[in-house]
């Protein structure tokens, strides 16, 4: 297995078969393939700043399955979270989950880890590597603080 790619924005390894990041670029797709990633889940909107317009095609060319769950940054919902958990559940190999800054992803994994029994301190420790909505000055942070509080 290749070493973790330091060039991918907001990179984080959550386990042997789960990695996360911010936005992807075309060279990042090759790096994910070299890691053995078999499935990419994207939580960003297609019109998010920095979103890669041809991501699905680039992944398909490397035989990497792609799931797009567009989560509006101002309105994460339980239905988005359910789709995320369903995508994770049907995975057959290493999975990579990304958005633009690894904020959406960090919050989603916080809730996912809590539902799977991870202690709150450990789950928060993974989330705060990239973001802590409760203290963020971002205008949409309150929606995310509510989202993680539900988990």
C-alpha cells in the first residue's frame, strides 16, 4: 500500500480502510487509486467553490465507485446522514469520503462514530482535527452544531 498522500487537501486517515479529505483534484484521484480506494463518497455540492466538475468520470476511469450525496452547507439533514450511512454500509473496500474543507465529512463521521458506540471524547477528537462547529465563526456553524448535537 502506498503512503498517505500529504498533498490532498485536509487529509485524514480514520482507519485502515477509511480516509477523508477536503476537495479533490485530478492528481488526487491517482493517489487514491494507488492507495487501493474502491469507493469515493462526495458530500459537497457540484457548485461548491473548488469542486471538481468531472470527478465521477475520473473515478470511473480508475474503476473507483462514486457516490454523490450533495449536502447544502447551510442545511445538513438526517436524510443526508442516512444516505451517507447507507453508502458506507454497502462498501466492499477502502472508502474515501470528502467535501471541500473536510468539515461536512468530519461532522458526519462524528455522528457515525457516536452511533457505533465511540466515546464522545474520541469522536470529537477526530472531528476537531479539521473543524469544531460549536466555536466556528462561520455563518452556517449553528446548523452544524445542531447536526452534531443530534448524534
